[in-house]
C-alpha cells in the first residue's frame, strides 16, 4: 500500500490475556517498603518514559503517603513523547526525565532532591528509596547516580528483563555534602492490571515476563503503536511498506533480515520475537505508548482510577451486606 494512501488503525482488538504478574517477592517487597518508609525522607518513583501511565503503580500511593516524592521517568532517550507533555502532566515540577547512560541528565535529579529537602537536617544524611514496576530502570538509575555523584562503579545488578532485583538493598551513597543515601527495591507489579491494553504495553516494553503474551500479538501491538506515532510508516520502512497487517510485515521482515526456517519459509514467530526485542532494547528508535499526545491524559487517568476505586469499594460493601 502506498504511504500516501495508508490509513493506520485507530483501535486494537483486546486479546484474551492474563491480567496479573504479581509474584511472591512483590508482596514481600511491599511489606518491607511499608516498614522502612517511616525512616525515609524522599521517594524516587520510577516510571518508563515510553509508557508513563502504564508503568504507574498505584500501590505506591498508599506506601508513600505524604512523603515528598519525585516521579523519575527513565529511558527518555527511547521515548517519542514530547517533553512538553511531561511538563503539562506535572505542573508543580516534581518530576525528572533521565537517560541513565548520560551522567549529566541525573544531576538535575540530585539538585531537585536537595531542594525538596532543603530544610531537613539529619545526622544520617538524606535517605531516599527507589520504587517502581519491574524493569523500568531503577537499578540503572541508582548505578548512574552513584557513578555521577561519587565516582564509583555500579552497585546494583541490572538486566533487560523484569525481575533482576529481588530484595531491598542496603543503602548506597550517591552524593556527599550533603550525604544522600539511596535504597534500591525490587520492581513491584499491580495485583491486577487495568485492562488488556495495559498488559500489552507492559509486555512490549518488558515490564512483565514477556512469555506471558504471544510474540505475534506483541509484534502486532507494536506495529499498531508505531503507526500511531508516525502514520507514514517511516519507523519501520526499511523492513516493509506501511501496513496494518502483522503477517505481511513479518514476512517482509524475514526476507529483509534473512530469518527463514527450513525449506526457505519465513520464520514469523522468530521474527516477531526478534523485532519486538530490538525495539525493547532501543535498537530501532523511539516509541511511545499510552495517551501520549493528550496534555490532560494524566488527570484523566487519575480520575478514571478514582472512579474504579469507588466502584470496587461499593461492590465490597454490597458483598458484606449480602453476607450479613
């Protein structure tokens, strides 16, 4: 189909998917966070800048309470979301976008942290806890902060898949004069995702076990999102003309990348896995998920969440009444 006549899909059919990725060590981490929060001065709540709404975990709100919080959007170098959107979503300025491969980009986070806690004095220094969903870049952020602040090498193990950090770390010093001490924590998922599309987003960026969702479905959803970011198809034109058909795209991808099975047939499943993984690692360019062009998306997301909570409480009350 010619690019000039191509019309991208405006919706994605919701597949049947598991709606949760909540593991035993997630629950253990939540209990430990609650125990430690009283002694913490500041929270870094880490989200993926490619999927800023899908990687927000509302469980943290009850843990953090009124503690000062900085929302840290990592992987800004992989995100196609315009910086103005983040400013619109956080008019108070209590956020930071960072590239954990660039030491200069995390210095603004340290400056913001010192400003938020300027009037606080403690013999132990400023104590910070990092929270976030799996594989949003918490440990990478800690390592970059440590290297930029005190010139030391990585303190936390990192990886491309969810679930590398399983326990809360001892403190890591990332700054001197004043001392800033940071605790890393395991990524924690929601007990249940909001909808199938959120699950698709988390799977595509690698924030849940990618094996939970069929690779072809992930590739199809990625194709759908790429067409929303750029309807011209330029983000994948080196592999295929603009298309809404994932089988056509994967066939072209196999031929272009020489991914053929025995007999010379296209390896569609292998191609789907390979292509999504390249985007996940940032090897193909920038991508955006969620309602990334809407300046009111953040408020609308919060309003929808509050409404769901009210309905859930109402349903729980009805059940108690019927039991009684």
